[in-house]
């Protein structure tokens, strides 16, 4: 296990999860939504920054390659569970059923792809399900939509919550598409 700046940023992203949960569940103070959004956006920035620094400073490591996607999945899943468990959020959604299904699809996809990567690694074919651009776009849309859903109030006259909800549904489309890409690539390895 190698502790360097990129890995420390990834660990910070995991450590900030309880802060987000406590603030969400037990917070009712002025500017609560703004602070929730700041905490989540800081986590999202570290998602980009740790990978950038690892490549730029030549500090990529097997530990970092393991920890980074775990941190991503934990922060996204936690935020989505918080949102979907909030009756106020579900009441504001275009459709609470669609919102709940969207969260289930996003979290379910992460479980499926994690399991797929494990199986492919056992087969010595991990590279066949490496992260591609679709997965990166999916992550970006998830992070942006969750940030907007946490903020959940108008900003400069823009309906931030509704925009965030629309981006969540777009993220679900990218989530399903990226899962299809990974499963299709892996299917060739399972043949014969």
C-alpha cells in the first residue's frame, strides 16, 4: 500500500462520506443545501484531481487503481441513497417511481460492473473491461446531477432541482449504455 498525494485525496473522498451523511440527516440550519453541495463538489473535484495527479506525477499504483473506483462508488451511492430516502426530494421529483428506479439502476450497474471486473481479472482479462469514455461521461453526469439535486433550490432564476433531475435521467441512460459496452466487451471472453 502506497500513500501518496493522489491516494490521500482518494482516502479523503471516502472520509468525507460520514460528514455528508451527518450533514444531510441531522442538518437544519441556514444554507444547509449550499454546504451539502460544497461537500459533495469537493469530493467530486478530488475524483478528477487524484487521477490527474497520479498520471501527471507518475504516481499511479495498484492501491490507487483499487481505491479510486471504490471511493467513487461509495460517494455516489451514499448521496443517491440519501436523496431517494428523502420524502421531500421524492415529492419534488417529476415521478417518485422514476426517481427511485433511476437510483436503483445506477447503484445496480455499479455492482454488476464491479463483479464483472473481478471475474475478468480472475480470467486474466481485466483490460477488456477497462474504463472507457462512456463510463467517464456517465460519472460526470452523475456527479453534476447529484450536486444539483443536493442544492435543490433555484439559482439565478434557474430551476436547479429540475435540471439536476433531468441530468440524473440522462446519467441513467449513459449508465445503461456504459454497462452494455462493458458487458458486450466481456461477452467475447465468455464464448468458447
